[in-house]
């Protein structure tokens, strides 16, 4: 295009010269001088104030967002503490506690899930992976994901959210880059906190935060300053989407997890904002930061060196370091559509970027308010000036322009040679020349429009979706290449093809319900999902939208069709993974619980009978441990296949977890049908399984509950069927039992007893009785064994065998055990002061006490407080306690021995310990169970056992204590066997310590 030369009119003939004498002298003097000065000074002052207010808004919004994120940080810290404190082998406890922590009331819109991710071999020395992760489903419920633990699973130790957490400060959160969750496609970020065990890094705890929750939060907060705000992570990926304060979307917006720089590359209106935000920070990393970045970069391939540097600066940010804040004014914001002030704040602890955008017009509106007040006083003067200006404009401007308009009105279409003519030599004449030149440009623009139309047709051919044009009669008049591929038609087949051949839907009804021919152009309609038909007659799911263009003579319906077959298939697979067990393909616990609830509702409405069966495999752990976990998985799949063959069509078989299965049998005629199916399941499971060339024999114990006979609540049915299953195990396993009123009574009795025991622990309603331990050879007093009694307000003294098992199951055994240690030390110290005699004190320890990390410190403080020597205290441990985890048990016993305490194995011979392990335990005594001692003189088998145990103990250098000595003849046998110590009713029954006089055992 030739360069356009500027046109000039001599000043003495211009309109400016004609108007300067009248209009400018009056208006410039009265208005321009006053209002321009007022505007300039007022705008400068108010702009400075507005910038200060914008900084305060950004800092306050960042603080509010941090408080919102503090929920996730608190949850991550809580799970990290649980990960450091919970027993590493109690998977059930982990799975019951962690989801309860994550599922915080009122936070499901923010918290998407979370979990605990131990370091390799930190959870179990034999396991490289062991994670506990829950993600939130579409209905808001938490689902447990275990695929990270599988050997062929994705793993997590080199993930971007895991590696930097190794270098994070204790108790502080490392925020990951924003990403889309592979399971739910939800945009989110992850808060990772390090866990430590005995001063060493042992893994991380994580909480996933929905970016949609932060989007809602920022949108609500932004209304205060009439603008909008959005956040980016350290890599420039969007955490929230910029959105107009009124909720409109005049331009295409980026999505969360998109890079603003990439989006701005194709949307020029965002380019100034993107360029300014992408300017590098004027902060150089120090040597320690660069070294930390190198460690992070080397530890994983998921973090590039440049991002590693940003992460290292984030991790090394000092406490209390101020946020990096700057501001700029842009000429036109793409969302506000006007000049705006941008405030950019970068938080040092997370490197998150908060951008606050406010309209500059607020400043101008303030200035204009002041100017309107001043301008009111000048209205009268302006009226007079405008009268003079009106006369001058009419004579010098309006009339010449009117002549020009008359000539344009009589001219024909704008073609070359069709020019207007004005004899004026001022700006009016110049305007006439420009009109003539513009007419020539219109002709050239027509050619350019045709070229643009050709370019549009080329782009249409490259589209992946089918683009089909339909005329007002419903016939196809054009289709792109993707239409040929999707529908299977040749290019020549589309001409005049009725659109109804493609799908049972008429696009004309979308905009012309009455087929009116004068409907104007319309934008694309809402996307709808329909069934489309290919040329070969096969159907496929499609998303369809239609727009309408109306020309002067005809209209066109532009139909866009997208084949969504693959997407729907993927969505169905995701739904299957969320509701079905990955190993067996059976419904998982969540889906089974939903079906159970619906079945109970149907029972209530229809009055039908429904049975719930709960199956627990017998001896599965033995098979799993002996053959390996892979064989165990094969066994579980085989069990699932056999159970499916036992039920009817319409029944449900589900795997609830581990080796637990459940069967739901609706619409039963009578309860015997449930018994028949249970018996068949037990019979089928009793047949050997062929696994890797070996035959494996297991069984199953089944509990049965009926609805509505036993209960009409899903929770109560599950509780009662679980009780019935345990009753079946107690009856010998490999059988089934119905829930009965007797079991219900036992359940009520157990709950009542637990409530009373809880009250007893709170009120300290216990007392200690002591049984003397004497020298078997001389009969002299050696020490006492402290025995717990519950002082029940109605039943009197309750023996330990009635309440100790319940205390162990409920966790009350730890506070009870602490009370026993403290009270026994205090009472023995008082008894020794009264009698001037130093003796031994034996105290029984439960498994929970034995594994308590505070046990050694608690014992040390108790001995010191009451003035007892450590060598006076003997801790009695059962074989079950010692064999629970013998490696850890040895370590704990060595710590107790280092304190100076003695250790004894209680009830030896009744458990399942190995003699090979016994010699590794640092114990000093063995206590022979009274079942072997009672009637020793009359029972050769008991005598042989006692003689063997005593000989074994002596060979290992251990002292022997015989329990349950009730007659002198048994004592004589023990002396003959060289047993060192004895206790039993022969010497004294258990009594309060104040009632035991040492003079009775003087030899």
C-alpha cells in the first residue's frame, strides 16, 4: 500500500482560525484553565492514594487466602503427626484415622483429599512402598487409592510434590505446582509436609486443595474493590482463572493449570499483562540456594533445573520475609475493558503470585465529582458562550457540511469515478477529498473480503470436528473433510442430503420453532448430546451445537458435530475404578454401602425380606504369608469367582477390603434361602484352590443378619452381621451363624460394660491386690505381684479376666496401665517404710503399654518419685506381646534393661513363641503358667512339662517362677526340680498390700 501523505490547510484559512476568535477565547479561559488544573492536580493526589489502597488490598487478600489455605496446612500437619506416631504395622488404624482427619466438616469444596506417603522401607523394612491416600469423588465422599503400593504402580518417591518436602522445614508446607488430578480431572495443588521419625526423614503427609475452591474465594473477595484477582504458581501456571467482577466473560479466558504466557501468545489482549508478570525478579540465589536446587534437580526427573532454583528459593525463604510487591498501570484491561491498575505480590514461603486488578476510573470518578461541583458555578457563563458558539458553528461549519451531505445523498454507489465536489478550501474541502479516497478503498476492500472468505474455508477444512451447513429446507449444502471421516460419506454424497439422515434432530427448531423466514443471525446454541448415524447405519454418541447466519436472500445453519465415543468410554472406566475393587472387579465398600442403603429402603417400602451376609476367610493370612502376596491376590480373585457362582441374579457380592466379603440378598421368601446360599459358599470355599501348582485349603466364617427382622438400619445391620460372623468363628470357623437376640444382648452388655469401664478410668475406681512371691527352697519373701481389681459400684470387685480384654480392644488399657505403675510404686514405697524391708515388685504389661514410646520415661519418673530402685521392679510380658514384632520387642526390652529393670516371660508355655527367639530376648525370668503347676504331683504330663521348662530356663541362665502353687506336695516337686520361686494360694491369696505382714514368710 502506498504511504499516505498528511494533508495540511494553511492556518489563515482553517476552521481553527475562524473559531479561535470566539469559542477558544471564552471556553479555554473559563473552563480549560480552571478544570484542567483541577483535574491534573486532583488526579495525581488520588492516584497516589489509590495505589496505596491497592497495595493494602493485595496484602489483605493474600493474608485472607493464606488463612483459607491454613486449613489444608493444618490437616497436613495433623496427618504428619499421625504418620510419626501411629504404629507402622497397624494398617487398619491408619485407614480409620486418616480419612476422618481429611474429611473436615464444611471443607469439601476446598479439600480434595490427602494422605501419608512414607519413605522407602520406613513403614515396613520389607516394603519399598506403602501409602495411604484418599481422594474425593464427585459426590464428595473420600475413596481410598492403593495403586501406589502395587509393585507395578506409578510410585511417588520421585514426584515433584514429594522430593522438595525432604528439604522443607518441619511443620511448614511445601506447595506443589498446580496440576490436574489424573482421577477426577480436578485442577488442584498439593500441600506437602515432611515427617520425621527419631530425627530422620520418614516420608511426607499431603493434602490436595481444589483450585475451584480458591477460585470461588478470590471471586467473592474481589467484589470489595470492584475489580478481580487471580493467582499463579511459581512456574506461571494459573491457580485461579481471572474473571470479570460482574461474572461476564467478554473474552476467552485461560483455565486453571494453563500457562498465562502460552495463553497470551494466542490472545493478544492478555500480552501486556503477561509480559509484565514474566519479568524476572531482581533477586539472585545465594550459594546455599544453588546447592539445594542442584540436590532437588538431581533427585528427580520431574523437576527442571530452572524450577528447582525457584523451589530452593521458596524453601530457604527466611521467616518473616516481606512479600515482593510491585504495581503498573495498563491502558486497557481485557476483562474490565478500561484502564486499570495491576498490583503484583509474590509470597516468599510459597512463591505464589497474586495479581489484583482495579479500574483506574475510580480515580477519575473522584476527580469528576469535584469538577462537577466547580462546574455548576460556571453553567451560566457557559450558556452565554454556547450561544455565541452556536451562531459561529452554523455559519462556518454546519452549512458547508449540509451542502456536502446533499451531494453525497444524490451520488450513486461508491465506485471509481463517483466523487463529490466541494469548492471550500478549509477542512470541509479536505473532508470531501477524503470521502472520495474512501470510496476508492471500498472497492479494494471487497477483494480483500473475498480473500478472507477463502482463508476461512481453508481453516474449516482443517477442523477436527464435523462442520456441516444446512439450508432453510433442512438439506446439507456443505461439509468439511472431518465430516467425511466421521460419518463415512464421500464428498459427492453430501449434496442435497437430508440432515435427518444424520441424526433424529432438526437444527432448524433450535432457532425457528415456527419456521419463520425472517429470523436474524444467532450465535451457537447450547451443546447437546445426541445419537448420530454413520453411512453404514451404525450409531455413535456425539456432541452437537448449531449457529445460524442470515443473509439478504437465504440462511444457513452451521452444525458442529463431535464424536465423543472415546471420551465416554474413558469416563465409564474412571467410574468403574471409583466404585469397584481393582483386584477382583467386585463392588467396593462405597458401592456396596450405597446398594445396602437402597435395599433397606426397598424393604421398608415393599415389606420384603433381605439378607446381609458378612464373610471373613479362615486361614487366609497363613496362605498369604507362606505363598507370597501375588498368590494371595490370585486366591482372592478365585474366592470372588466362586462366590459369584453361589448367588442369584440380582444379588450383590462385594469385597470390603482385605479378606472380607459381603453378600446382599434382596427379595427372599424366607430366611432359609440365606442359609442355603451361605452353606453353599462355605462348601465351595472349602474345596482346595490350585495356586501356582500348589493346593491351598482355606475356609470361611459367615455372619447373617435379616432386614427388617433384625433391624431396618444399614449401620445396625452391618454391626450385627459382624457380631454374627465373629460368633461363627468362635463356634469353630468354617460355618455360618444368624444374628440372634442373645448376640444382641451380648452386644448391649459389652457396650454397657465399656461405658462403665470408661467411667471407672475417669474416676479411678480401681484397687491393687498383691500376691507374695517366695523362695521355693526356703519359703522367705522375695517380692509381690501387683494384680488389678475393678471396684464396681454394683458387682463389687471384678477380676481382670472380665474387663482387661475389653480395655485392650478399646484402648483404655494404656491409662489403666499407667495408673497401675504409679499406684503400685507408691504403695510399695509406703509398705517398705512401714516394715523396713526391701522386696521385688512384679507388674504386668499389655501390648499397647509395651509399645508406648513414653513407657521408659514414665517408669523412670515413677521410680524416682517414690524412691524405689530400678532393680526392684520386674516387668512381666506375655509371649503374645513378645512375638507381635520380635525385632522391635528386642529393641524395647534392651531400653528397659538399660534402665536397670528386670524382665520376665509370663504364662510361659501357653503362647506360640519359638525357643529360638527366646534365647534372643534379654529376659531374666520365666513364669510357668498355673495350668501346668496345679496338680503337678498327680499329673505326669504336667510334671514333665514343668521339669522341661525349668531345665530350659536354667540352660539359658533364667530364674524360674511357678504360679498357682496350692499344696505342699506340688511345692515339694518344684523344689526337687530346683525351681527358684513360687506363688499361689499355699502362701497367700491376693490381698491389699496393707494386709500382708512380712513376718509370715520368715522361712
